[in-house]
């Protein structure tokens, strides 16, 4: 593994253990060249996924990009990191087990919205506002109405 600090090709593993949710191996590494220490995670990958964007462009699926998006929606929310990791792992497993190498980006967005809806309602609304490109306050009212089981008549 290449050192992220100095680029040296030969780093040493000092400690390995399963992640908290047992979905990855956490490895603590040390670079003998610069003395830098860093952590890597090793995960099972069932297949190479390609994300097909709305524009038709294709790009490799990036678990880290998914994690950043979810973490941004959950910013300052009282949700344990372990639950977030389990949620992301669950989404990735569902995508991998679909049997298709190409996955439309809207499908990923819908899976994230489903997962966030049961994890944290505020994060769900935050994610939905970006994913569905909310432009007016009415868009928020609609999604809040959906959360509360239907839009109430305000006459």
C-alpha cells in the first residue's frame, strides 16, 4: 500500500481487526520511509458497479462519494457512526446483489432516501431537498406532509 504522505510503495501493517459492524477489515499502517501512520479499510466487493448518470454519462461507483453525501445530510444529527456504516453497507450490498453491473443514479438516490427515512427524518429532508432539487418552500411542505402521513388541508 502506497503511503499517502510521501508516496513510498512499501508500508507495513501494524494492526488488523474487523470494523465495528464486521463489514470490513481495519488495518493500521506505518510508513518506514517518513514515519507516517494511517488507516485503511478492506471490504468485500461482489462486482464492479458503474453508475449511469441522468445525462447518460457513466462512472465507476464510489462508496466514499455515497458516504460523503449521507454524512453531509446527517451533519450535526444524533446518529451513531456505526448505524451510518451499516446503512451504507446495506445500500451497497443491495446494489451489488441486483445482478446488474450498471446502476442508474436515480436508483441509488431512492435507496438512500428509503434508508434515511427510517434512520433520521431531518437528514431525509436534507437529502431529498438536494436530490429532488427543491426550488420553493412548497417543495418542503410536500415532503413534510409525506413524512407525517399526508398533507393536511389548511383552509
